[in-house]
């Protein structure tokens, strides 16, 4: 029990008492131990193990129901990470330090057939292109390695033809999964851990940095599986904006933009009633994978986060660099250009001819089944002025 409690110290940053006791209850049941976890038991446990319980966990066990622990600081996070590195002896082993994350793209879904029972008229809401998510999951190491791209589709079964457009070499670089959403969920994370990461010939112990999203109670099976396999999870604490992870800093933005770029080009050659096939979606990821998952790009992400080489001041330096870049920017930021945060920005007035050309471009995109938001991103990437003047009805 104590070993599991210590294991949770870089995961349970903002847990309430209820969440922590639920994890301990699940774990106690798994190992066949009955633990009451009453206030009296917690007090006795704290007294008996005062020197062993990590500083972040002791106050959680003393909390009253519903109360939140003290906020986490950047300094405390790096102090705990340094302690984990030292305990596991991985501080000088980049092949043992990893980061897991996922990103998704929105793609048009096949339109439903109109039945005779329902009268269909132009302008119905069903005429608007509908979209569904497709996600990709990765883990990368401080040594520049990465797991195969795991593409997550919405569905109930995997079809063999989804890899039909790949070369033999690319086939080895892609794994496929399905769930009810097409987006990350906790069962999918657990499945990825067992079928992808644990089957890879990676050293143990292994440190795996993750987003705080993955420390949720519903993800107990994932956390317990990692614990059993000597994979040590470290979640960055929430509400500490200076803390970043390598995939989110240098890999996923580049991968998502390139993947969208290739998908948009394919979609323009398609129609709303003939959307992209799963094989096209899988194949379109390969150029993005090659560009974004380069060894030097991955290593740069770990260095800029301060996770390897070890530099607890790197997060502050990175935040200052981002602030300076934003303050010195003369035009729209890179985030604006690809439409990841802002969807509109002020544009100069257009002549009637320019406005007509922009409207015609949107009509072409709409015919191809490209949503207005994606069309704006396409035109923005091509530096075409005026597209933001079209209203999203």
C-alpha cells in the first residue's frame, strides 16, 4: 500500500480526499486487503508512517471532504520530478524518459440518406456538413524515439483496408484503434498502454509524463497497469501555465497543421456525399508524422520543457520567450494563422472584385464539403485577405 501511495505523489496534485481514498480503495481491493479509510484510520496511518508519506500526500489525507489541497507551484513540480529521477536513477538516461499525448482532427462524416417519410427541403440543418473526430496517440522519449502512430477512429471494428494505401514500411509505423467517439477516452488509454507501449522493447523503470487529464479517477485501470509494469506516471499539475510537455510544445502543433493541410487538399477533390475514406485519412498522416516526429524536434521539446537535459528554469525561460514573441509580433500570431485559437481577426476593406473572389472561394469549399472554419484556415494559410469577413450563419 505504501509503495502505491508514494507512486501517486507526482499524479495527485489537485486531488480531493474523496478521489485519493477511491484510488486507495480500488488498490486495496486489487491486492486483497481491507482498508476502512475512515478519519480515525487516516490519522493513525499518518502517525505510523510520518517519515514515509510524501509531503504533497500527507495534507490530502488530512483534508475534510470537499476541500482542495494547496495550489502547486512550478518549483514544487520540478522538485518532485527531480526526486523521481533520483529514486529511479534515470536522470542521465533519456531512453527512460517519455511523454504521452494525443491530438485530433475534425473531418466530414458521411451524410445520412433521406427517407421518404421525411420531407427534405433546401436549407435544412441536415444540409450543413457534419464532422466527426479522428485522433492520433503518441509517446516520445528524450532520446528522440517514438511509438507508432496510433490512429483512433469512431467505430466498432477495424477494417483491413484502412491501411491499404500505405507502403510496407509505413504499415509498421501505424496502429489502429476504434471507440464510440473517435476521441481519447480512458478505456482507449488503457488499451494503448497494454497493446502499444508495454509491448515495445523499452527499458524499465520508465518515466511517462502526461497531461493532468489522465489523473482522473476513471483512469484507475491505466494508472494501476502502469504501476504494475514499472512505468512511473508524472502528470503536470493543472493551473500552472508555465509548465509544458514536449509533445504539446514542438510535435503536436506541427503534426496537426501538416495533417490538416494534406486532408484539406484531399477534401477539395472530394464531395460531401463522397467523404474521405479511412485509408486516405491514414495515408495523409504519414507526411505529417515524418515531418513532426523527427529526432531533433522531439529532443528540442524535452530541452525546452527542462525535462532533459535537466533544467528547472527552462519553463520560466520558455514562458518569457513566448511573451516576448507575442509582444513583438507585428501581424497575426502563428496560432491565429492556423486557426487553433482565434477564428477571426481584423482585415483591411476589400474592393467589390476582391470580395466576389473570396465569396466564390468559399462556395467552392462548401461544394467540396469543407466547413467554414476549415475554409478560413485554408485561406489564412495561403495569406488570402478578406476571408474573415464572411459571417458564420
